[in-house]
C-alpha cells in the first residue's frame, strides 16, 4: 500500500476522512483539479508527523521524498509546496479520529 503523503510503498496506517475537492487559485482559478476519495494511507514516518500535528514537517518530508524519487524538479518546489500545503490542510480539517492499522 502506498503512502498518500510521501508515496513510499510502505503504508502502515490509514486515516478516515470524507472525500473533498482540491482547489487551487494559482493553478486553475478555483476549478476542481482533483478529488480526495476518502481514507488516506500513511507510512510510519508520515503517521508520526500527522499525530504530532507537524504540518510543516509533513510537507517538507513529502517534498524531500518527491525530490529523491525525481517526481518533480527543484525549481518547482515553491508551487509544489503551495499546493501540497493546501491539500494537507484540507486533510487535517477533514480527518476523523486517529490512525488505524492497515490489515495486510
């Protein structure tokens, strides 16, 4: 199972959250550019950051992971960070309860 935050292949937990539309003014003038479908999966490290409420640390970790995997380029970090921060903020607003273990 893949972590929805850093994309590691090692998700250990999931968080319940209702689906929500992802908007960003800078990219599409408020149009829906994606949709969260519900539960979010997290690896051990991301779950630790979520449980601590370390939102900045979670975004920074996810960006570092994206750079390591060459998902995006260094020069795109400001936009990626902006969008990722919006998406993660919605996750924190919408999540219901604590983490749940993934049953493999």
